[in-house]
C-alpha cells in the first residue's frame, strides 16, 4: 500500500463552523506533513509531525490545529476560518531520512476547502 | 536562506524534448526532487537526484545537476500530451524535515 488517503475530497464551511480534515497512510512512514496550496502556487508547508510529535509549525494561525493520534493518522482541525483560507490542503508522508532513504514525500490527492 | 526558482511556463511540441530548469540557493541541499501535478490532483514524485550525483536517467526522464552553479534540470524525451502538467522542483537538506518547493513550471504541449 503506497497511498496517502485524504478525506473529505471537498469541504465547504462557513466562518463559524468547526470541521476536520483527515489523512491516513499505512506505509510505516514516521513523518507526516500538512501543506496548503493556493491556485497556481506551490505547496506551502504548514506542519510536520515526526514520530507523532509536532516538529515544525510554520507560524500557522491558531485557527488551524493539527493532531497526530498515531503514526498512521494525521488530522487538521479547522475553526473560525476566513475566506482567504480556501485552498487545496495536501497531506504527505515520508520515511526516516536518517535510515538512508531519499526522504521523498508521498502526497495524498488533497482536500479542497472552500470557506464562505 | 532557502529558495528554489523555476521559470513559470514552457510550451513544447508533441514529440520534442522538454527541458525544465531550476536553481536553488541552499548549498547544504542533500536531495533534489522533481514532482508532477496534474489538474485537481496531488503531487507525484517523478524522480530525484542525490547531491553528489551529476546525472540520473529513468526511461524518458533525465536529470542533470550542476552543484557548482546550483542548477538542476529535467529533460523529458518524446514529450506526450499526458506530460501536460505543472512540474515542481524541490530540495531537502539534512538539517530538518522541510522540503522546499519552487513555484512550478506549467508544461503546455502543442499538437
């Protein structure tokens, strides 16, 4: 299984709603990532979890709250978002680079979020 | 700091070779990657090259790395309509888990 699965594929929410994006991988990867991608732009790193601990937070507003319940799952909790937060949210995972692997990211297909 | 630069657009005739260029600034880069993104989809790793290599070939894909000039290129031989996508150059270092992406080059295939 070389897939990263993201749900939902599409999400429309109001600015007062609370919702969550989910990501799952069963490749035994130890690092999981959230990226945000606006149209015609590159992915922007938001968070990195390494061995289920938050290792990188790229100064993301607190209305985005990541959670890593176990090594296979990654959530992104959304609360009080703004219309400018509308984007494609990509989850990725990677193997442990220290073990001699290339550290390449395996991406999910993304969750397209629209904030009204 | 870390920065990855690419030209934004490339137009190539079907059957010709496409060459997408990338420059990076971080001399401690360990791996450099090429990702492909089709409309509405996630990013798919095409190929990668380790920083101590000069060239890597994988079927229609050839990656060239000039470490002195911090220049990376991706050559796609016999370009097909299915190659139409955005191609992202990306780099990683041994310092942390970050992978930094360029802005992406949109490859357009002419009939």
